[in-house]
């Protein structure tokens, strides 16, 4: 009996029921733990600046509730319908990026946010998901042999360079790098030859290096990362305070709510640098707990990706899982002094409306792939790209026949659950 139940669940969800509910459980745990630590890290700041120590806690709870409803709706939405709408979504995200330069609010010398009253929307975060969707849609056509490799590469360059260019002049190098890595991950999962991946990675690295060299503030940030004690009250101040928090916390921490760094020593204690407060109050144990749950979340997302029968679902789930994992690694590396400060929040844990909205959108899409990925028809047989370049020419002649070969989808066939 138990074996039949497990078999039914395995067939019902892409990656199996274990991956689906592990993903959801990890997200809930991180959100709940994040609420606890946001209150602990921000209570003093909120009491002084906002008049209530609960200010940031209630706002974050509202962000989680609202974006959580959006994630639930996305989980019930068949993600495959986004494949044909991916270009429109990409165009909408590009339009929001343009509007940022018209209506955007300036904070810290950067114009990245559009004020919406309750929170500030950061369109560059939405652009990451839009780029993943549109590049995945083109990559699926390449996998089916309907477009040549050149078309895939040119399309990827077009769909990536335009939003990346708008994001880099905001300026926001961290989001640009995350976007590029997410797109490269789509190509890797699609099976494009590694020489193209190496070429794309090399060009991205050269572009990032050039952006650092030409902007004095980025170069100063890199230099302060290499030696933060050379400017302990300036560029190196934040990372020094974060390292002091970790050093004070030790293995088991100073106790929940007993952080000293949150008393206006550590800037952005409840946003980008919340991991430092976790390390101070709960110690290495708390830090490893967050890392472990985040790693489990990424594992579950990749398991869903591997179990999806639809290639679009595999690419979307794998790249979004990897993107959240990369963002978490960037945050952890910046807070611990391994990488320069990138300004990327810790998914599910850091305070922020835009961050939570985008993270929950990724969660909803992953759950949608889990729900509908096991139902995708396998009428289209993936063709090996190693059978010769002459097949690309043949695919050009089949371009206008629709997404499936003749007779692949029979009359009356449906992928909806009975």
C-alpha cells in the first residue's frame, strides 16, 4: 500500500512529492526565521526612527503574506503558458527598467527603485526572471532542432544585453552579474557546447572588470574589500563591523536579542547584513542552520528540475533554483568578507518588499513546475545536437510547422489533470 502511494506521488509531481514539500518547508522555515531575526536586528533602529520597535517586523510579515499569495497563485498556474508570453514579459520588464530612470527614487547615489507607497519596487529583480523565461523559451526551440545555434546565441545576447545595460547604469553591478549567471545557467542546462559557455563567461568577466575599473566607487569598494582596515571608518567600516559580530558570536552566540552591533554600529543590520546579526546572536550554529536550509531549498528545486518532463520546465526550475543559490552565496560571501559587498539580500531572510516579491515569484514558478511538469506530454523527442550540423538546415525548413512535429499531438490530447 505504501509503495503504491509513493509511486502515485512520484508520478503526480515532477521530482516527487518529497522534493515539492521539502522546497515548501524550507521556504516557510527561512521566512519564519527571517521574521524572528528581522525583529531582533531592527527593533532598536525601528523604535528610534519609526516610533515602534515592531515597524519592520509588521512590514516584512505583510510582504511575506502578499507575495506568498502571489506564489500560491503561480503554483496553480500552468507555467507552460509563459513560454509563448515570455517575450511580452521581457518587454514589460524592460519598460519598467526605463521607467526607473523617470520615476525612480535615488538612494545611496543609485536610481534603482520605483516608489509604490507600501514599498519600493526594484524592476531589475523582475528583469532577472523575465530574462530566464525568454532565454529558456529560445533554448527549448534550439533543443528541438527548430533554430540553429547562431540564432540561440544572438537571441540570448539581445535579450540579455539590453536589460543588463540598463541595470549597470543605475548603477547595480551585483544584480547584473546575477542576471548573467542565471542566463548562463539556462544555456548550460540546455546542453549548449561548453566552448560557447566559456566564451560567454569570459566576456561577462571582462565586462565586469571593465565596469569596476571605470567607476571609482567600485574600485574603492574592491580595494576596501582587499584591506578593509585601510579605511576603518569609511569604505571598510561595514565589513569590519560584520566581522566583529561574527567574532563576538563565536560558536553558540551571545543570545537571541542580545546583539551589540545592532545598536547603530552595523548599517543595514536587518537587510543585506542580517547574517552578521545571526552570527552574533546565535553563533556559528545559527549561521550553519541558515546555510543548510538554503542548500536544501536549492537541492529540492534542482530535483524538481530534473524530474520535469517538459524541457521548458527543466530549464526554468533549474536556473531559478541556481539563481537563488548564487544570490545567497553572494550575500554570505560579502558579509563574511570573502567577496566585495554586492548589496544582494539573503533570500527569504533579509528585509525588503522587492526581494521578497521576486523570491516568492521564483518559489511559485518552482511549485508550478512541480505541479504541471509531470503532466507535460513527451510527444517531442529531444534530438541530440551531435548528429551533425546538417540537421540545423533541416530544422529551418520545419520552422513554420508549429511547436510539434506533424501528428505528435493527437486530436483530443490534453495535459490537464483528469
